[in-house]
C-alpha cells in the first residue's frame, strides 16, 4: 500500500471519528478512500466505522440508512474509492430497551425490599429479540423508578412469555444478592400448576439435565451435557386425556417443566414448542386441548426468606381465567362436579 493511500485512509478515518453522532438523527458523511478499493461496502464501512459491528452496519444498509453517491446501497456492492457515503445511524433496540413504560402490573405484595408480581400470560419478562418494549422490566421501571439502579431492574428469575403466575423482584442490590443466593441454594420454593396430556398414575421426580437443543437453538432439551435439573410432580386431578399436576422446581432451568414433561411423554396442554397431538382421546377433548392457545402452566405458589427480616414468606396466585375455564370444561366432560 502506498503512502498516499495510507494518508487517504487515515484522513478519512479521522474525519469520521470526529463526526460520530450523539443521536439517532445525526448523519455520518464520508468518502471511500482508495485503500478500500475492491472491498464490499459493508467491509469498507467496518474499517472506516470501527465503533459499530459489521452486523450493525449491514442492518443499516438493509434498512436503507446508507447511501452511495445518493443512491440506495446494498451490503455486497463493491466500492472503488471516491464514493460519497451517507450513514444515518439507528440505535440497536437493546440500547433503548430499559425505559419506563406505563404498563399495569398485578402487584401481589410490595415493601421496601421486594415486589411480588402476578404475571399474566403473554407478557415478556425481560427485553430480548422481537420484544424490546412492553415487557415486565419496562413496567417495573415505571412502577418503581429506583429499580433503574438495580441490575436487570431487580429481576432475579423469569417466567416464559406464555406462563402466568408469581415472580419476585428485588428493589435493592442487597435484596437482589440475597434472592440470587437463595435461588442458587435451591431454598426458594416454586410450585406450578401444570395440565399435561395423558394419564400419569404416580407422583414422581424427573432428574435429568437440561441444555440447549443441539439443532434447534431456540429450544431446550434433555441433554447429557446440560445442567442438572430436577422437577418434583404430584397428581392433583385426572380428566379424560389429561392430568393436572403440581410441579415443584428444585432447580430453575429454562423451559424446565416443559422439557421434563415432554421427556415423560406427557407434554403440557397447549405447548406450541414441546407439545404434540393428543393421543387416543375423545375428539371433542382433543380439539379442546389443541385449541388452547398457550402452555397450560401457572406459577401458583412462591416461598422464600425475606432478605431483611429473615422471615419465611409465602404467596399464592389463583389460576388465571383461561386455565380455570379449561379445567371447568374438562371436569364437566369427565362427570366431576366443579
């Protein structure tokens, strides 16, 4: 590379650095140096704008936020030097995810150290891909502004989006540390009501490790290389083609109950990921189970030691309307008085 080319690249780089935007409305204007000749546009921008990742730059190009000589750009087009580039940076959704939003919360209990929330099905707990706003975290930041100073807004455990029920939040760093330690020691008791497919005839324990699915990376699976996972289950009620269980978590792996019930060949009713078609039951009940719009799982009971008082505290949450209605229909069909 010639000294002239080096000078061109250095000058362009310095100009860009001095023009880094402070807001999403700012525009970066630059000229492609000769030293980038022959590179794809995204490769050239990765060299000239090192403050952003290649994937972020590609997303901006695909989002029509980059132009080349006032023409719409594409990531793979080649540049040869001298092209005038305009970039309109947009923040990644994660950068604006931790904002307060006026979203109603069903507060079961609150004091100076804790908040216990009865989460509805359909609410995401923590911002993530596809759900950067409208989460419980956003609602908590609006409900208690001091949570902005606590990591993850005080959230120490989660429930899946379509699982309803109790979840505890720490309002201080001290409370958060205490709750995390209790979870690590398995002294936080969490009981769930789970409606599963098929008849289970004995109480039991599922003690098999759970890890990321080797192929479908959005799923979990029973895996020898996974983390230890133990779910105790107790039969509460039988229906035609279904069993209502109380599941108690000894550990808290992602999708643990759902994966363990699938492992037993008794997946949760309505589970879109780990479920399956009901087997050998009346058509009417099969349709009812198939149409239930979410996994029939509810975090019913939560018991822990208060981080400051040291007292054992317990909360319970009644079944949400959709699961209660489903059970009533199943009871009627089974000939059991409700």
